[in-house]
C-alpha cells in the first residue's frame, strides 16, 4: 500500500468540513420522518388553530392580517427548534457512542468540527423552515418585503441555535440533559418571543421584560423582512444576533479546545 | 530528543487523571520504522492511556511524543496524518452505511472522494466487505465490524498503525486471516503497534515487544531475546498407554496429571531428545505433546507477577 504524503492543512480542513457537513446532512435526511415531518404537522396545526380559526376573529395587527403576522414567528420557531435539536442529538450521539473519536484522531481542527456540525444544524433548520413556509403559503399571502433581511435573519438565527445545541451536547452526560434546555428554556422564550402577539399589546412591565428576550429580536427582524412590520429596531436585532453568535462560537470552540467531555 | 529514525518515540510520558489515578509514570519507548511492535500489559497497566495519548484522545500530564520525528504537541495535524488508530471498541455510527463510514473518515484526513475511490474499493475487497458496502454498520456481524474498524484506520494510508485488540472476539478463521493481512501490511512498509490479550498473537506477529505494568515499562526487547530469557518451558505429553506411577525422569521435573497425561519441565540447559530417550527407556510412548503455556504468556505472567499459582508444581518458570 502506498504511503501517505502529507497534505496542506487548508486542503485537509476543507475536505474534513465537507465530510462532516455531508454526514450531518445524510443523518437528518435519512431520518426525515423524525426530523422534517413532525415540525410540518405541528406548525400546520398552529396555522389552522391560531391563524385560521382564532385568527379570523382577530383584527389586523400593524396593518397585517393575524395569519400573516404569526407566520414569520412560527417559521422562526421551527427553525430554532430544528437547528438546535439537530446539533444536540447528533453531537451527543457521536459522543455517547464514541464515534466522535473518528474526528478527534484525525487532523481536523476544532473550528472545522464546530463549523461542520453547525452547517448540519443550519441545513436542517432552514429546510424545516422552508417546509413550514410552503405550508404557510397555503393559508395566506406573504409579501416578502425585505428578502435580504428575511434570509440573513433566518440564517443567523439557525447558526445561533445550532451553536447553542452544540454547547448543550458537549455538557450533556445523558439523554435527559439534551431535553432540559429545549423544554425549560427554548420553548418558553420562543412562545414569549412575540410569535403570536405584538409587544404593543402587552402592559408596559411585560413589554419591557420582553425586550430582554433575544428571540423577540429575531422574530421581529424576520417579520420585518417578510411583512414589513417590527416592534424592535432592526439594527439592534442584527447586533444582538451577531454578538450572541460570536459569544456562543467562542464558548463552543473553547469547550472543544479544552476537550470538555471528549478528551481524558 | 527528536529522532526522525523512529516511527514513534515516547519520552518520559506521564499521565495523572483528574481523580488522582497515576496511569503512566514516565515511560520512554522507541518503535523503529517498519517494526511490528507489541505493547502488552495486564488490564489497567497503562496501555490504553499510552495509545490514547498518541492518538490525541488523552492529554498527557508530561513528556513528549514524536511520530516520524514530528512532535505531537507542536504539529498535531501532521502527526495525525501519519497515524491510523484501530480502537478496541466498536465506535462507528451504527446507522451509517459501510461505504459512507470509509469515505467520511477519508474526508477527515483531507482526501477527496476521487482520491478515496480506489482506496475504499481496495480495502472493501481485501477485508471482505465489498458486498456489504451499502449495508448499515449495525447490520454487520461482529467479525465484519472489526474488519470495518481496520479498514477505517487504514483509509488514509497511515505510516504508523496502532491496533488495540484487533482480533478480540473473532473466531479462529477470521483471526488467522487478519494476521495474514497485517503481516502483509507490515511487509509493505507500515509500522504496526499491536496491543492484545492473545499473547500467541503477539508472539506470532511481532518482532519487538514492550511490557507495561502499573504505568511503567518493565520489559522492552526483541521478541526473540525476550523469549530466550525463559529458564524453562513446560510441556504436556499425552501418552499412548496409561501410567499408574511414574518414577523420576533424570533431572526433568515431572508431574503425572492423570494416567495418560504427563507434564514435564524442560530447562534451558536441557533438551527434548534427552527427555524422549528417558521416556523410551521406560517404555513410555508419547502420542502427542504441546506447550502447557504459550512462551510469551509464561514470560508475561512472570514479569507482571500474576498467575503464579497456575504454574506447574515441578519448577517455576523464571526469567
């Protein structure tokens, strides 16, 4: 057998990144009944119940029908949940079954590992978001006012929650640990993130408190991109998104560098 | 300190785990290029920690690792490109297809699908996995899973291959097949480090051996010279006719296990011709014989101080 010739690191990292990203994509498409169908069904029920049945009795909000108002938030909910869950379950599975060692023994940098898993999470998040959006178009018309804002915000949000999922997976020691954050943190902050209501509808105290919820900024920026209305400044939303991504990325990278839960 | 001649050099390697357990107490070891090297030791001796450090799965507390002259702490990516690791435990994604596992692993080492195509085909064929390429790994038999681990460790054509118990749980036929494959691989220039609990495997395959115990190297020599240290060997003789009692057999230590089975201890200064002459003189006909214990096993148990109770009553094997 011929002996290997050392390759330039840039080339190694490039192929390694695509190997991880492809593996992650294969994973969530292989189990599409678990990854793509459930959010589609859940969000269809939201559209039916909140948008169609209850929403038809609610007047317009900021000049937009209630159905059109909640669509961006519901798409965002699906993206947040899916991108987070994908990285959490995938990386935790790799850790528990020890096939994460395939990467650790290979010349793969921590940045490449992180970006590869984030790419998988973002891919699933955006795919689920697209499915939900297509379902939403069966119920209402969406003008897509600022498409660049729409795409960039949904992408950055998926990146952020994929990173969050990665951090969760690094710390998780058992399956219960990967369910705690989605159940007790993600679900409350998403539901209270202005998906179903405008912040203007809240009493001053709760409105002020809502501004501490980062999901409010993501949902509103996304809504601005789609239907042109928002309760928060878009620039601030971008700032919070980018800052949080930077903090999460650095934290996740440090966990990998220190081998937390991975190296003895 | 850095020696490019050696495939692997460990210099004063230490490891103390967070719980205070001292796994390695400053071991130093050199493995020549092209060597087939056995790293032996009882459970908990420090073998896995040593392999883990070389494979970057365990962080050393101190010391230095070099692979083909490259320092692991200074050039980890370069070292990893030259290193293949076959772990003891099955650790691939059971839901991935066999082919995907190999392509993905090759990708981790910077190989494109085009570059990998021939390598993957070669490994699948030579390791008998070609017709399983589209199967999920979980559907493979135990032997096939073990071969898939080996294929995965070789997919980037490493110069140094570390095998941790590669034949554990394999039946005799598979084990023999794998031995032949590893010997051929070694002949083609790949340096191999093997840990195994099957000491006959180490004796058959490896030319150099190091024994580690309680985090220290207690023996490190050529297999031949190490085995020459055995003062004696115990042979089990199966007799054609039953024997009621046995008088002494010259200077040979003997023990009648049952009327048809005799154990004889043959010292380094004795030979089997003399033994058989004495047996023939007493009209004792031997049907067949075998070593009571693998020679390396005898040496190993002596060195690490285990299983001495199991030695024959006639004479202790000594180094």
